[in-house]
C-alpha cells in the first residue's frame, strides 16, 4: 500500500467513492495475508499465486 495516501487524495479531489478505495486496499491486504498463510500451512515456499490487481 505504498500509494494509499496518494489514492485518498486523488479520490477526494475527484469526488470519488472512499468506500471503494478502502475496499480495494483491504481486499488486497487480506488476499496477501491468506496467500502467506496458505504457503506456510502447505510448507511450500515455491508456491506462487498471481493475484489480480
């Protein structure tokens, strides 16, 4: 989430939907966490799952 603050500013300037911005960032964070947990659970470090962005 390196551009989170920039995304908030752009959304506010364009009168966009902050809920959608937060939903996208939360979804990305949860997917990353689940991917890490799945990799640890399977004990398989070479498991690569490409997430849509």
